[in-house]
C-alpha cells in the first residue's frame, strides 16, 4: 500500500508539472520546481520506509528463530519497529528550509 500510494502521488505530481509547463518555463530556473522537491521527498520517505521495513523483518525473524525471550533483543525489535514513525517527521523537517531555519534559530 505504501508503494502504491507513493507511486500515485509521484504520478500526479508528474502530470501536474507537465500540464503547467506551458504557464511558466521552468527550464531556465536554477531552482527545482515544487513538484520535483515534493517528488524527492516522497521517494526519500518511501526509501526510508523500505529500509526500516526490511530491517524490522530481519530483527523479527532473528527473534522468532532463537525462541528465547531476551529483553535486549525485544528492546531492539521495538526500536526498529517504531523507527519509521520516529524518523519520517525528521526527514520531512529536514526537507523544509523554513523549518530548518526556525529550528536553528531556536537552538
């Protein structure tokens, strides 16, 4: 479902950029268009999700194969399982320059 929704969003952004190209010529601008920035963010989040999913799968499989209730392994499994929910807001904040300026001003 995550891959389908990400692909759908990227497709919508691509179609929107293609339809709006006649309104303004983006080939002269050195900055990336909002569609390109959104596409990069979506693909970055999708990549993070895939990495965290496979990491969670590996840790869960190793825990299931060992058949012991090691508290350290259980803690690692919980951290990995909640990793995407923890890291994805940080990824979103890092892609927004305004948010980064605000956070650095607070620091």
